[in-house]
C-alpha cells in the first residue's frame, strides 16, 4: 500500500536509500566549497518556469532553431541554425542568434550573424558557445568536425582520418544600451540592424587542423583568463587576445608578452635581443620526431659553451654565446651538404657575418638561465630600452650610414620556441592611417579573418600607423611543443643519454592562473630510448611513455620545467590505450589540484551535444537567477 502521509513517504524513501540530503547540509557545503550546485533545487515553482513554445513564434521553431541556453548576464537566450542543400555536394552554413529575454514575454531577436565566414564546412559540427569569466563583451564559438558522417562529400574531402578541422568565430555581444558610436552608425546607415560601432560589431574567424591524438577541449582552462583563449593546434599552444581600443584611450594595456617583466641578464647587458635560448648541458643529437603521425620532424640544437679565449678577452657572455650559436648553424648547414667544417671554417663564416653588419652588437642576445629544484628556466631574452653606454644599431654596424634610425624594441629577434605578434585593424582607415595591403609573417600561427557584422573586412594597419577612432587589436603568443620537448629532454631529463627519438605526443592543460599568467601543461610522450645500462640482455631501443610538466609564462614567453617523469616501457599496448590512460591520469591530477572559486568566475558553456546524441535538453536553466525555459 502506498504511504498515506509525508512522514511515511519519507521513511519509505529512506528505506530504499533514495532520501536526499537535508537542504541545510547542502547549504553548509556551499559555504565550504563556494559553489552552489545546480542540482540543489531539482524543481522550480511554475512562476519562474516558461514554456519555449509560449515565447517563440512557431515559424522560428519550424525554421530549425536549436536553442542553446542563457548568456551569463541572463539578458539573452542564444540559438543557432544550420542549413545545407538537398544534394551531397552542399556545404553547411551556420548562423548564431541572440534573443532578448523577459519572463512571460515573447523573445525578441536582437542579433543574427553568420559563423565561420566563407568556410566550406562539409559535415554537421559539434558547436560550443563560450563566455569568459568576467569579459562580457564577446563570445567565442568552437566548431568541431568529428568525421562521423557517411555522406559522399565527406568521403571525398576527408581521405585522411588523422586530421580534424576546428572552426572558431569570436563575435561581439549586443550592447545593453546604444553607445554614442552605435548611434552614429545607426544614423549613417538607417534601417540596418547590423550597423554598430567596432566595439559592439566585430567578428573574427579562423580555422586550423589538429592531428591524432586529437587535443582535448578544455574551455574551463582555455578561457580562464579574460580576453585570452588558449588554442592547442597539435603543434603549438597559441594564446590569442582580442580587444578593442580607441585612439584617444591612454589606458591601453598590452594583454600578452609584457617585456618589462622579462628576466634581466646576469651580465647586466643594456641591449637585449632574442635568439633561441640554450641551457648549459651536455650536447645531445638526434632529437627528432617521426612523421607518421602527421607532425613535422624536430631537430635538436647542440649547445656549445663559450670559448675560454673569448672570456679571457673580456667579450661579454651574450656576444660569445651568439658567436657559438651562429657557428653551430654553419656547422649543421655544412653537414647537411657534405663533410663537417672545421672550427676554423665556421669561425671564418661567423666573422664574415659579424663584419658585414648583418649581426651587430645591438642585436646579439643575452640570456637568463636559472636552475631551481633540478629544473631549467628557458628565457627568451626580450630586448629592452637602451641605457647609457650602449650604442645604436648604426654604431654597431647593424644598419648602413644615412639610413633612418630604428628602435631596437621595434625589431626584436624572437626566440626559436615562442613567437609574438600584435596586429591592429580598423574599419575605415583615415588619411593618416596607412593600411597594409598584404601582411605575411611566419610568426603568425593562426591567420584571422576580421570583419564587421555587415561582412566587410577590416583593414590591417601598418605597425606605426596613426589611426583615428576605434581599432581592434589581435595578439598572438606561441609556444612550439617540439622545441620545448627537445629542450626539456636535453637539459632536465635524467635519461637524456638513453633517448633516441620521440614518435608522438599529447598535450593537456593542467591549470591556468589568470593573476600570474602562468599556464601549466603536461606533455605526454611516446619515445624510443635504450634500456638502462643496468638491464640485462641486448641493448636495443624500446618504446617508452613518459610525461613532462612545463610552466609557461604569458608575460615573458619563458617556460620552466616543473618535472620530468620516469620512462615506462610500453608492452603490448596500442597508442589509443596509452593516451586514454594518460588523459585519465591528467584528469585525476586536475581534480587533486582543484581549488574552489567564486560562483561568478566560471566559463559559461552552451553546446549542441544533446542534438548529436539524438535527444533534446529538457530545459534551459539560468541558475544564477533561477529561471527555466522548458523545452
């Protein structure tokens, strides 16, 4: 017989083990953790629950709108549509929509944009729309191609299963109130809802491919620092920062790569430029990567200590190191063509390079090497402003006489493992602002297409051009994985003498600190190495797995080795099982390091995952304001 009272029903539930924890205890847990579980209240009163059909016109639902969720501010509800032709040779086109939400009122569409500008997308994408913890000026949309469809076009276009396409669009949020710039644009373009100022009307699009083992998607870490997104391209970690500024804004602050925080040279050099850093260690050759997984081979660089005679002649360590570095380049270049050159030949080539003015005193590098707890600090040696007693580039032979003087800080020689670029875009260059027709730079890891809401491409400004009004800045800071792996193994691995080559790797972000701008990454490695000399039997290379933990500073571009794991032999395991176990260990590590944060500092994430699973969400929840839209 069914329980006839609440007490009996509660006792029956407790007997079945289904009784929920008391609400007071749950609230006490909120005080300890700092987070309110969205499952604390599984049901809301009807007055805060709204049916989707009652607030959206039927023809929008028939048009295929997929509703994703609330924006973080609670003012908007987001949806998207995807469309393609009836034949197998049509591409998918995606649009994102913002709807203004008021309880018990019809949703009002306030913005519609096309995602992934002009990209030929040949399959239905997993979409994820994210917002930063405190940056409410824009959203970022990730589109993942999983290659799970069987259409004819996909089979023709995707012959290589080792690659997947990643599409990204960053879109400005609609303004809560019209700013003066938006009002001016509305007057200039009456009737056009997409006529907005640059701050409220920009879009950035990019696309890249990832290879197996495909990087994990970690929005909680990738977007943990406001205005910055960390993108794992399988070959490098790219930190991208997007911001809008005004020409009369004196409070401009560069988001990435603050040169004033870069470590100083121990030799007290006043002029600092960048070359690939070399940590003192025993030389190691043959650090290379097999091309079977789709990644390019990476050759190690041999470190040669400064010659004694240079030190005796009172040549600065920076100059001595630069000479040896260039000499090493000559040696390796000669070895690729024929017999290795003698030290005399390499020295002659270096002297010719220095005498010709291609490398001057002002462009030679200094470095800052530090070891702490067995780790190596890899510094990029960023140039700073000259102090007294330091000659200009023309004085050192770096530029011919009569040529315009060039500030050292405007042409830094970047290190080998990290690159930094900063580009500025404007909608309509003024007479004083000179636009760049074509900009080609091998330091740019991800080329962006920058447009306004009306689809017009923004113009790229020259580096020193003066602009009027608003401009958009895109910064990119890049960490090359293969260079980091080679440097860490050569300088910090106890098993470096056993090492032969690495064949594959996987990168997982373990933590991001937005206050210190430190990024902790874990690099899982599959490699070939000789067994330990203590082992019996014939010494032949075996396959091992290990991990390297590295801390990357977004302020300086410096990476520090945190720890190097031991070699674990891979016996009868497939690469898939190795990477599965590795990622599980990373998840366990992240959970151990997890520190509760305030409820407001989270990355808002909306996805169409339920659609790809063949089901639908039951409701869209705004947990901060306790409002539900029942689907």
